[in-house]
């Protein structure tokens, strides 16, 4: 079974639709969406509707920090995320807000644990950016059946695994190249961002897990990021949100 894993969509419908089309062309049979469906981008309604459609088709979903902020936005805007959360809250209707608010923080499915940030206290939205943070997330696994942890939040594509001596190894994957992820090791992948890449490349990111072959491949997908940026400016959102889409930062 091929599972497409997408995270950090950030209300970017152009990037989401491009990744979904690419994943289906790669033979994806199921989808997992790991949070931050909204925030920063101009199309929260369209993205939430698409996510709800996928949920109705059996997609696995977890909540991200921007989803939580959209449901309960801060009273004052002290950060860029705060200001877009308040705007997003006003765009969504009560049923869409209830949908986001009711999402779980963690989902276990077969050999996988799905989380937006870290399994280590997931409600604290810890960033998994190095071996120490990855080890803390892997150490929080509670089921002996779980061998892979998939998350987002950091907007980078990275894979960690425990070596034979129990040390944690980190490497940057090559897009489109399948990586064996055998069950005798524990693995943790950060999937990158569908809707807001931050590595200097504006192409969208997602990953594909083949549970039959035990292979994981990371992908980059071109999409109309100029249209996504234009929509942000037209909506009156901070220009920086548009600028970073064009620069991939």
C-alpha cells in the first residue's frame, strides 16, 4: 500500500492540489495529512474543504499548531502567525472550525505514528531539528508495533534512524529516490511543507511510504507559487507571506 504523507499546507490550495495530483500519479492509495492545514496562506476555506473530502475517503489526519490557533486565535497579534490566525478564524465557518478543533494530536496506524511536531508532548509543538529532538520523539513511542514516526512542523525533509549501536543518524534525502526503511530499526521522518517550503526552493514537498516494500521516497513538486503569492496579496495578508512563497523561504 502506498501512503502519501503531506504536512504544513498553510492554506495553499495550489500547492496542495499539485501534490495530490503528483501522489496519485505515483500510485498513492491513501493519504495522511499531518496538520497546519491553515495559517499564512489565502485559501483556508478551499484547503479545509479539500481536507474534509479526503477525510471522507479515509485519509488519516492530525492537528497542527496553526489549526489550533485558527480555532482559538490570540486576542492580540504579536507574531505573523497570530495575525493570520485571526484572519483565518474569520474566514472559516463554525463547522470547519469544529472540524479542525476535533482533530487528534497523534494517530497510530499499523507500524506508523503520525504527529505534527514531536511525539514527546505533542501539544507543546516541539521542533524536531536535530538528533536530540528526534531521539526524544522516538523515545516517546508507546507501542512495540510502531517503527516509523512521521511528522512535519519544521518545513524540511529529513530522515533519522537508529543505528546498530542505538545512536541516531541523520541525513537529507534525495527527491524521488526510494529509501529502504526496514522494520528492525526505528525511523523518524520530517516531511517538509506542502504550502510553504523554507529551503530556498519554492517547490512543494511531500513523501510517499510504500508499506509493502518498506520504502520511503521524498518528493518536490512544481506548482503555481506565483498565483498563491498573488492570492495572499489580494487577500490583504502580510506581504511577507507572499514573498516567502516566491523565494521558497
